[in-house]
């Protein structure tokens, strides 16, 4: 199969399904999601889900993510994309009532076979309310419209020679502020900082900015999250990711990319254990150690 991309650059018109579902570069490539998977789990987990795996499992729908995907598409691509790629169940739908809802069950299953995402009526209503909240937020609207949505970027890492790819939600014309759409149950600052760290948002920001720099040249750019809460009053927040923390996240990306490059060279996609360290040392958590030491200090536990 001829790759969709044969040279580094920015490309319009590559469908999301092709970007996520196949290898679009001349050689195995990796995205931010791949780097985060290698960092959090292992190269073996990345390989299993990649196009390099001839037995790659069919990607199943994850209903809890469909609302976020629908919001993303409506905000960036309009209702045309939504109508082609989503199916909304009627209000009151209950798949257990097979006779009453037989036609809709059949229509839903057909939509899934055709690759369309399924939303409940409640999810659809929530998505519309969230989209309306963004439309009323002047700065969020400006950040998401002053540019090209869903541009596919491809570059070659100068250190490893590996292909990198990225797909910013919106690539601004001036490329000074790179926005990324997120949803959250709670976007209050203390809760959201923990979530952003846990989900690797800083690693994603570092990767996107690095790929943009490789294509367009280095420049001072910032990365912001436009986050919409999933419950009323559907508050919209805009958070600029700290540049120092983005630099720290680059260390994680580099370590994961080096593992990716090594695995490509050796053909060995190892798991948690590596050839150099076939046996791991398993330790208590720092919290449990602290609890035991406190109990020792109180005289409740003793080595004697």
C-alpha cells in the first residue's frame, strides 16, 4: 500500500480514520498517543495496537468517549461530519425491550458495523449544550476558528530518524497559540492539574510543539487547553500549559521515542521486563513505607 505521506510537511484532507487506522508515513511512525502508551505501559503494548501487528485487534467503540469525539467534530468540522459519522438513539431507547425497539436496535447495529459512533439522546443533548457554551465563549471560539482544523503533520526526528506524526485540533494561521479541545467532569484547578498530569496532556503538548517546530521552524509558541465541563452550567476554561513543565514532559517523550527507535532496529518489542533487566524489583509504595515507619515510631510495630 502506498503511504499517504511521502515527505515531511503539513497535509489537509487526510481522514481521521486513515490517520488512526493505518500507517500513513513511508516508515513506522509514532504519535503522541503512542509515546504516552510506551511511557505508561511498554513497547509491546504499543506494537500490539499498531499497524505493524498483522493481528491487530479491531478497534471497538468506547461509548464513554463518544460524547467527547462528537463535540470535537462538531466544534471543528461542523454538522456535516456529525451526520455522516454518528447515530443518535431515540429518547427512552432500551435495548432490553427487544420487541418495542427492534427497528432501532437493528439501525444501531448497522450504524456500528459501518463505523459510526452511537450516542444516546442524553449524550446528544449534552454535546449540543457544551457546543453552545463554547460558541458563547469569545476567546475559545476565536482560538478554534482562526486556523485549519485537523491538519495532519509529519516530521522526521533528527536524533533517531523516526517518523513523527501529529494532528492538532486547530493549526492557527499565526501558530502562536496551539489550542486543544478537552472535556472534563471537573475543571477546577486542583482537580484538573492532577487529571492533566495523569492523562499525559503535557507530553502531548511537547510532542505537538516539537513536530510543528520541525516543520515550520522553531519559534516561541504556547499550548492551551480549551476544556468544557460535561455537566451544567457547562463552564469553559482556557489553560495555558506551563512551559517548564512542557520541557520536563519532553524528557518522557524522548525516553519513549528512544525505546521506539531501539525496538524498530532490533525487532524486539519488549514488555515491562527488558533484555537488560529480565527481573524487576518490586517495592512498597512510599505511602505504605511511611505508614509502617510511623507505626514503628509509635511503638505499634517492631523488628524485634
